C-alpha cells in the first residue's frame, strides 16, 4: 500500500508537445504531476477491499519545477490526474 507512482494524462503530454512546437525549448523536462500518489490512497478511494503484497515501489524524487511554468496542468497532483481520468471515462 506504500507504493507510489507519478500519474500523468495523455493530455498533459500533448500539452507539453504543443508548447514545445510553438515555443522551442531545450534541455531535460520531467513530465510528471507535482505530487506522487500512493496505491494505498487510491485503494481507500476506489477499492477498499484490495489486498497488497510485500513489495514497495517508490521512485526517486523527480522535479517538475522547469515544466510547471510552461504546462500549468502539471502543477496538479497525480491523484488529481487519476480523478480526472476516471471522470472523463465514466460515461464510456
């Protein structure tokens, strides 16, 4: 339940590509949302009966400091990305 992930939407990646095509940028940009989300947090919200194994996945901290000024949606959290995805796809 302690495993954490960075979640982004395809729309976040598309916005980044569109920005780069319009205003050429150079260097390395981490396309991640501002805050990771734990699987435990998602389970509490969406499937409280789920059980976990013993392995914990937690990527090293990643800075999105450079990109958030260019692509505002990346200021949001990974949890917000999941919530947006679910909201968009509920009716499909």
